[in-house]
């Protein structure tokens, strides 16, 4: 692993682990509920009676920023890859690397993962009935692999537009890199970019609305935000990371601790604003649109600052590697693909265990992470499977 970019691999791996922890927490949030008619409409496929407000905060903090950050990281090396391979070879590689694992993920892997909620809802073991329900009533639930098909589409779009945008992207990427000694301006531009992509959308559609055909599901309000962050990652990587806003001596990176403090402060403000905004709506002092505009503006600032904080902190403090990180990085993609099986089954097996929420969460998280890591490492030893993972 190149020491100049090991922080990117470390961050990608860390966010993957955070995804496992996020899904591990969802059974134990205070807002969790289960719909027996169609479990896919539940807040999570397995819901426990053990709950924790602390896990509400953990889950919500992750939800604000981590998928946007995943798309940004995924875009960092796209420009160089398109330059080196050309659009045809780039698309072929992405097809094998993304689309084929997606198809396996939403069929075989998700069929293995979603059996516990089917049993909870119906109270009987019926494999044939489960398969029919999976593809009809539940409409082929996509689970975590939704990220992979969306990322594949983003790659296709950029490959198609690359001949038209290559010169402009080069200029924009260099313009951004030239701001690395102007951290205040970079923050402002980043925030405004994020605000434009997200806030108008969330004023038009419900923030939690998902749509799609079969397993090709996506969150409507965040579609532009995710594509914008993928494109932002592409701009960051265009001049090369060594000459980007994350270059050695960058003031943007030097203030990593400021971004971390600001990220925590703004997220605290976000959570603290919920009750006052609700009270003002109840008193008719604010309309729903006004309250949404205020709340989502703070929300997107929290998303911006959290993303910047993780990027700069890893660039400054985690730009090194060892055998442990290298193994985690090599297996991170597989961990993302298979972890939902272990998480859902573990949550199901713990339902009747007399423990509080946090021990159940920690056991699920550690088990899901460890078993996914071990299984991926084992599968990657197969020459055929290893090409896709």
C-alpha cells in the first residue's frame, strides 16, 4: 500500500466498519418498530424490546454523513482511472467489480440475511413461502447493496461524460486544490455545494422516502447529494492527492482538530434544535416548511463538517499502514457485502436473551464484523471469487 494514500484506504475501511456498527444498532433504537404485514416497511428487519437513547444518537450521527463520505471516497481515484484505462476498460472493470457483486448480494446474500424477519412475522419455517414473500410482498429488498448499484450508475455517468468534461474537471480540480491554504473558504464552498444539492430536494420530497424498481432502490432526497459527493471526490483526486487539498502542508488538513470540534458542536446543535423547532411549529410560530429549512440547513452543515473532520483527521493522524489495516482494507468490500447476514441473524438469536441494549449491540457488532472479515478473507483465497472481492 502506498504510504501517500494509505489514509484513504484506512478511512474507507473505517467507514465500512462504521456501516456494520450502524446496522448493528438499528434493532435497539427507541424509535424502532416492526411491521409484520411487510417487514421491509419496518425501521429495521429485526427489532428488539431492549432499547437505548444513546444508540439513537449513534445511529443518527452516522446517518447524517457516512454514506455521503463513502461516495466521496469512491470518487477520489475515478479521474486517474479513466485517464489510464479509457472509458471502455473502465466500465468493464466496474461491471465486474460492482455490478456482478451487486447481483449476488441482492439475491443469494440477501436471501440468507432476511429469513429471520420472515420467521418473526409469520411464526413458521417455510423456505418456499419465504422465497415467494421475498420477491413479491417484500418486493426483492435490496439491503446494504443499494450503495453498490448506485455507485455503479455514477461510474457509468462519469465514464460517458468524461470526453466532454475532462478539461473542465481538470480545471475545477486544480482550482479546488489551489484553495488548500484557505480553509475557511473551502468550508464555505463545500457547505454551499452540499446545501444546494440537498436542501431544495428535502423541501420537495420526504427525507426518508425511498423508491425504485425491485432491488434498484435509492433514497430520493439524497440522490443529488450522493452524486455530488462522488463528483466532489473526483475533483479532489484529479490533480493527484499529493497536490490536492490534502497535500503535505495544507492548511485545510492542519486544522483537522478544528473540524472535529466543529463537527461535534454542530451535531449537538442539530439534536438540540429538534424540540424547540417542534414547539414553535405547535405554537404556529413556524410553518413546516420554515422549520424544515432551518433543520435541514443545520443537518447539511453537520454532514459537511463531519465528512471534512474524518477526511482531515485520517490524513493527519492515520497516514500509515500495518498488517492489520492492510487486511481490513483488502477485505472491506467483502465485509460490506456479507455483514448483513451475520448482523440480522445475531440480532434475531439475541431477541430472548435477557440483556440490555448496549451488550446486545456490542455483541452483534463485534460478531458481525469479525465473522464477515473472516468469511471474506476465506472467500478471497478462491481465485474466481477473489477477482470480484
